[in-house]
C-alpha cells in the first residue's frame, strides 16, 4: 500500500466493525499513496483518530456501541480531531441518513457495497481538498515578519495541547516572552532594526527542540508551547534562549545588549480549573514579575514550586 520509508504520505483511517471491509480496503488501496490504518470498534476508532490525526476517516454508519452519527459528533466536538475529513460508508441508501451525515460535518457518503473506482476517486478528491485546506490554514496562521506561528495558531494549538495533557496526564508547560524595552529600541535604531531583532530572536527560539511550538503572540511578545515538559525543564530551555539573546552581537551597534523577560507555568502548578486561559494568564504574570524584578530574567509561576528560581544577570 505504501513504502514504509515514506513518512509524509496522507493517513487514512477506516472505522468499521467488519474485518472483511478492512481486508478489501487493504487489497484495493494497495497501490494508492496513503497510509491505511483500521479500527474495528468505535472506541478504538476515536482513540486512533486522536493519536494519528488522519487526513481522512472512512466511517461505517452502522457501528455497535455507538453509531457513526455519534462518532462523528465526538470527532467534531474535539479540537484535536474536528478538522479531519469524514466520509460515511453505509449499506443504507436512505436520503435522511445522507443528509444527517452531511449536516454533522461529513464531506461525502459512499454506499456499500462500494465500487472500488468510485471509492478511489472520492478518496482522492477528499485528500486534495484537505491538502488545499491545510495550505491555506497554515498560511493564515503564520506571522509574516518572524516566520513563526501567529496568535491564532497559538490559541488553537494550546487548547488542543491542554486537552491532550489532561486526558493522558502528561506534563505541559508554556513560556511567555517579552523583549525588554523594545519600544525604546525601535525609537532609537528604527523599525527596520526592530524587525531584525524580531527575526533574530525567532531564529534563536526556533533552533531548539522540534517539539516546541514557537509563536509570535503580538508585537514583541511570544508564546511557546512545550508538550511533555515540566516547568523546571521549560526554565532550562528559556535560560538557554535568554543567554543566546543577551550574548548576540549586532552589526553597526557595537556593545548593544538586548534582552528578554520570560514567564513560565505548567499545568501541574495550576489549581482548578486547568484551562488554556488560566495557564497563559499564570505564565503572563510570571513574565511581568520578571520585568518587575529587573528584566532579563526567567520567572516560574509560582516560584515556590521550584527549589531554585532561574535568573539572569
């Protein structure tokens, strides 16, 4: 079906309680450039959808435990899976079922027993649409000046990561960063130099761990999501960034030292409710505390949670 060395192929998930259907799909889609995964129960299907985040789901309408309508409702209610294209597959040709499925967010409806040529054509069409949607969505969520993800993406991704961390009891931290005295830098050296500072700092933060989600939140403020990372580990990351920025030399501005203040919070440090808004607010408070304490610092909220508060010179 696909070369195991090709990891960028689109992912197709079939949720169907019939093993015969799964075998048929494996045989008929053998030469298609997709990664096919299968689930034989609604529970397994929902779990795989969250873990794999497939491009397209082939969903059987007549599933035991919960039917296809309930499954798609759960998929669309979950931020982690709501944008996955769903194609219903059913032995029923009932118009009311088709209309209901489309109203719930399905992109297509295929009748069983399906024609293989038609199945491939509809699958390819859904994959093309998903690819275009991803390109447009990605462009809309990238900050033009820094090349980082923007605030829209940050807010959406943080919601998904908090949900994931709470569901599976995983650590999650965020860092809120603000460049120190950036307005004065712009006023003194001009906005072109200010843009250069933004670009250079973005490069510093993007050169770290691939799992970190670095975003420009607005102006000179940045938000970074660190999955499976404790506050102590996030503080180590922030301290490296702080040192690199403070040690950066600026052409035509000999002796100029530019710094940033960092605020950190992780989910474990929050009291209920553990929400994206509460997590960001706590990290933001820590950042402002770093500003108050002299800038060029890394502050963790609440500081008593860590044996040593990481600070800069």
